[in-house]
C-alpha cells in the first residue's frame, strides 16, 4: 500500500539530502534543528504524548520525513501501534471536520453570489 517501499532506505536518503542542504544553507538547517530541539524539550508532555501528537500532525501535513522520524521516536518512547492508531484517528476526524467546515464556506460563497 505504501508508496515508500523501504522506510529505512528512505530515511537514509533523506539524511544524505539533509546533509547536502546543510552544506548549501547551514544557517537554515541550524535554525530548523534548533526549532525541532526546542519543541522536544517539553515541561508538561511526556515524550510518548509529544510523538503521538507529532504523528497526527505529520499525516495532516502529508510529510513522509515527519512520519519516518516520529514513528521511530514514538516507538522508542514506548508508543504502541494501537496508541498510534488512536492518535491518527483524531487527526483523521479533524481533517474531516475541517473539510465539513469549509464545505459550509462554499454554501456561504454560493449564497453571496445570488
């Protein structure tokens, strides 16, 4: 089902390309790494909860690299497949809710055109 057949190869290739981008624009990558590191230092959320949130966001932003990184981190933090599925269910429901809300905007726009 997955468009990415080998997540380990994908991860290795992404790291290599990341190094290339870092060589081309080191300040950009330094800033990204700082932002990512700062968001990982939470005071109120444990690592597993943070990673489950990250997975939910990863599917809403359709980020393969985020999925790869945060599945690994979630598993390392002790998240089960069932916990991941529940977090993903929240993201799926919210995406459906957002589409529903924007459908109402379409009706508003159609009414404004009368």
